[in-house]
């Protein structure tokens, strides 16, 4: 063996060893939750957390004529506000659960609830989802899903054990552009897919330094961890384009963070000296970039920055052997396109518009909710429940997309060493049908 080849083999062995570090032991598959249908009924819905996001979800669930029977929020004013929205919509007054941060445990014991929506701070998603499933309820959790690899395996295990679904409410998968581009990808318009990019670039400084809403808990996450804290908005749609968990899968990632500056500078300019926020030390680097390799040899870049001046973007890019789409602003290019090597708008591709957007898009846009995608997602969720179909996205998607958070943190801490993804499907992802989001 020549020296360069020997060196290459040695390097390969080293990175394989490093990649193995993050692999947590997989529990045995109990019963796969792939394509398990909801029991065909109009689900009775309960909410845990009706702050900023939960209130917006509630508005859209009510617009989709979802029946809401119970509300849990330890902030009584928030719970009462939600209660009024429900009675204003002409429904019976829901029972409220407002007695402290574990009152949800009482609510999930009700026997008149089919589906629980969780929109609380991140540390609560896993325990609340698990409690709901253990008491026989299907559950949906807000993004970014769960925070640790152990929690990823827990939701998978409990979902399989209880035969209850745990779906992550990744609304960006239901955006107008995302659903249209997914349908183009599924029709083979981009050829063989090669690379994609997703991001969460959003200046949240004012909100996270506020004394209400996310300011009360989300800034703390920046004092605890350093990696991609919010990967799924950018990643979910790209994973759907590439049929991840449905043929392809994530193999491993490497991740890097910059130094921290944004929060410290913001605090210097906006927070009075003596405020308890001056005790905080921000661990999270301002910008994180993680690079995922898929088992079929594709790559996905996922970026995160919420600490600096920024024009909002999820990047949302997909490229293949026949062309590519890039968002923000939306633009598309195909091999051999008329007019040469120039971007075109999406306007010429209306034939790929998602039927749900054609049917319900105007209502969604009127309601607001991220340009209408929140309504499309929730309408779709209720529709699939009512029809007795499986949810578009299941616990395996929730676990895999969430796992980018903890794996990026481990990689950053290990000098960007490769981290291998667990196979949450334990081999069961290869022969699955394409993502139903596009259908
Ligand atoms: N998908 C999206 O576009 C999107 C947008 C915003 C927020 N989110 C996600 O939604 C979740 C909630 O964020 P938010 O902006 O609404 O935060 P928020 O602080 O405005 O609301 C959280 C609510 O949860 C309640 N709560 C906290 N702990 C509780 C407990 N133990 N029991 C009962 N209630 C409890 C709080 O009182 C509050 O009303 C987060 O996971 C966030 O990442 C998603």
C-alpha cells in the first residue's frame, strides 16, 4: 500500500471511530409505527401550552373546525384567553388545567381526548408527549421536537409501545413553495437529487431579551448548549425532497459554530447594568453550520443564527442532475432552459401547486400563521385523522430531525468530529412509499 493510501485508510478508521461515539444503543423495535392509520374519527383535541405559538395553533384548529375539549397552561390568563377563543367559536367551554407545571399529567388522564398538541418550552416537549401517549392519546409536539438523543429514543419507544403517534408540527413542510417543490422533486423534475440546504436565520434578539413569552425561557438554551438549536424548519422540507426515512437516510454529520458575540453585544446596548441577565454566559456560538451526509451519498447543509441582524431566511434549496430550486427569493433553473443560464420564477410551475393550497390556500393566507402554512398543516392533520389515514410525518421523522440538535452539539464539542445518526427505523425505512406530504 502506498503512503497516501495508507494515510487515507488510517484517517477513515479514525473518523469511523469518532463517528461511533454518538451512537446510543437502539431499543428493540416493538411494533413499527410506519403507516399506522389514526382511528377514523373527528379527534377531540387538548392543548398543553397556549402562549404565543399555542394560541396561534388554536386559532387555526378552530378555523379547521377542530373540537377542543381541554386546555392546560400554568399561566391562568393564557388558559382563560384560549377558553374564550373556543367559546367565541361556538364550542362548549373547555376544562382548564392551570395548577402548576405538572397539571398536564391530570389532563392527559381524561377519557374524552384523542389528540394532544404540545406548544411549551423545549424541555417540556418529551415528558408531555410521553405522558400523553402513555395515557392513550396521540400527540403532536412543536419544533424543534426533543432535545437529546435519549429523548429521541424515548418518544420512538413509547410511540411503538402504546401504538400512539407522535408527530412534530413542522409547519414549514407545508409552505406553498415547499409543497410545490416537493411535488416537482417527486415527479423527477430535478433529476437525481444531490444536495440541499436549509436554515433558520432569524433575528430573535429583541424577543429573546424580552421579559415575556420566549424571553422567559429560550435565551437560557443559549447558556447551556452550543450547536444547531433549531434545525427542523430548514431541514424538514429538504428531508422530504430527498425522501429521508423513505429510501434514503441520514448517515452522519459534522458541525461547527462561530464564536459568540451577538447576544453579548445586544445585552451591552439594551440591558441595564445590574439586571440578572448580566449573570448569564452565552455558550451558543452565533452561527452554526452542520453538514449531513446521507446514506445514498447526498449532502444537506443546515445553518442557524438567531443572535444577529438578519433578513429572515430558511434558505430552502434543492439541487439535482437536471436543475435546482433556491428560495428567498424563490427561483428555479433547469438544464437547457430557454433563455440560457438564468433564474426563472415559480409562476410557470402552477401545475405542481399542492391541491390543498389550491383548495384551502386563501383561507390559510387570511388567517395569517406564517403565510398560511400553519392552517394547511393543521387542516391536513385533522383531515387525515378524520379519514383514518396515517399522519404525514411520524415519530421516526420527529426523532431523526430532532437528533440534528444533540449530534451537532456533540460534534462542535469534539472539534467537528463526525457523528453517526442512529437508525430510528432500525432498517425499516428502505422500502417505504414517498412522503405523503406531497399527495
Ligand atoms: N412552528 C413554529 O413556527 C413555531 C413558532 C414559535 C414557537 N414555536 C415553538 O412552540 C413552542 C412554544 O413557544 P411559544 O413561542 O409559544 O412560547 P411561549 O413562552 O409564548 O408559550 C409557552 C407557554 O407554555 C406554558 N407553559 C410552560 N411550561 C408549562 C407547563 N409545564 N405546563 C403548562 N404550561 C406550560 C407557558 O405558560 C406559556 O403560555 C416552542 O417549542 C417553540 O419552539 C414554533
